[in-house]
C-alpha cells in the first residue's frame, strides 16, 4: 500500500471511529473526498438574502460550515482537529492580522481541504468607512491569504455589512461575497448549549443553509461536537464552498 493509500485508510478508520460515537455518521459525512463542492463565481454573492445576494444552490438538509475571525492559536487547532475527525470541510474567513501571525494555521486549513477566504485586515464595519478605506482594508486582509497560496476569490464582510458599491468592486476584481443564513451569535458569551439550541432551531426552521460561526471563540469549540452530532443524527450533509477556477485572480486585480 502506498503512502497516499495509507493516509486515506487512516482517515477512513478515523471516520469509522467517529461513526461509532455518532450514530449514522457514515450516512451524513464521507471520508473519501466525494462530498459535494459548490464553486462560487465572481458576482455570485450568496447567502443571507440581502440585496445583491442570492440563495446558495443547496439541496434539502445540506449545510455549509463557515468560521470567521481566526486563525487563533488556541481555538482554531481544536476546531480543525474535530473537523478532520468528522471528515468535514469548512470555509474559514480570516482576519489579515491574525493570518499574518499564524500562517501555519492557514497552511493547515488549506492542506486539510478547507477553503480560506478574506475578512479584511481590521474587522471594521465597511459600510461606515469611506470607499477608499474600505477597499484598502479588503486588499490588505488578502495579502497574508495569498502569501500561503490561497486564492483571493471569496470574501465575507465583517458584521455582514456590505454596500452595493463594494459588492460591485469585489465582483469586478473576480471575487464574490459570502453571507450567512444561520447566525447563532456564538460570540455573544451565552453558554454553549444555549447557543447550540439557537443554531439548531434556526437550522430546523430553514432546513439547511450557510452557518456562521467563529473559530476564535472558546464556546464555539465547546458546541462544535454537539453540532456535528446533530447534523449526523438528523441526516444533514456538509457541502464545501470554493471559488470558481476560471474567476480566480489576485486581489490586486492581476490575473493568475
């Protein structure tokens, strides 16, 4: 057996172990790389239902896991460990300053099949900034993302606060914005079980969608096992997001 085959065998064994603890996991999650991926093209801003955004083409009982505001040296590795064990891939929208401090965590996210997108350098509400300041913040936030080999293709506005002008600017540069359908406010400091209930209530009401979490929050680390167990038990599939290859280009505007 070659090295690649051994790696897949080990990963599959890990999934079997998780399946033993989470009944039905073999039906909800897959370890063979065959999970569905949706590619987002420039201008195809998705999630949330705000003007300029469209619904992501998800099937019934499909979700996308997204994490903002990392990477964090303490919490992000623990979240990555759990996602790896469950054979689940997510999208991480990282802050430029955090990414500069922890490039190895971005590299790990990419190596484990996750998507890495931008989230600005400063986490300012861009709808309250001048156009020049807002676009500079976006570009600066993408610099450490591109430095580790990720594409400047997907972006999430801090506080989900976009404007038509900034959306048009992003789209003209080959990028797309990702909103959220389910926001349990995991940053609020509520107990993990309370936040998880808020999340699952929203999810059951909608039947699926893009879930917004934060990988710099200790309470999110605590609620994630319960969320993965819930998704497994209820037969949800986790879909991976990616930027469409034909639209990928540098944040500077220079095509690859």
